[in-house]
C-alpha cells in the first residue's frame, strides 16, 4: 500500500507564534477557525508555564498534555489580527445565540 503524501504544508506552511504570557514560541497552522496544528520545540516546552506544571518531574512524560490555554488564546489572537493565516476562507464564527447574530433565533428583549 502506497502512502499518500501530505501536501497541506505546501498550501499553508506553519508560522511562528509566541505566547503572550510566557513567550514560548511554537510553529502553528490554522486549517480552520476550529482546527489548529502546533509544533512544539524544546525551548518552548521548557518555557511554557502550563506545560511545565502538567509535567512536574523533569524527563518524564507525565501523561497527556491537554494544551496550554494561554498559547491557544495567543494563536487565536494572531489569527484574528491576520498575523496567522486561516486556510479555510470562512469568516470567524460568532455565537448564533447572540441576538445580534444574523442566524440568531433569539429575539432581543
């Protein structure tokens, strides 16, 4: 069975994004507003406060890392500013429960 090549990075390469909380710098790519790929490097792993807190013993895996909320927010902010391209051309989703949203079924009071 032949392995199909992954061409996603050809169309939209990863870009460097720094966390606004700790300064950890990662490579990120947003395929859509809902999907983000992150490549951690050793220096970012060491610098990330949330990542260090989830792995209290140096040199051990410490279980699955659920992700860094501060970094997640920094990546989202970079995408909103246009500093990180979002490959899917759909606009930033909004809350349809907000009465001001065009698809809202909620009537303003």
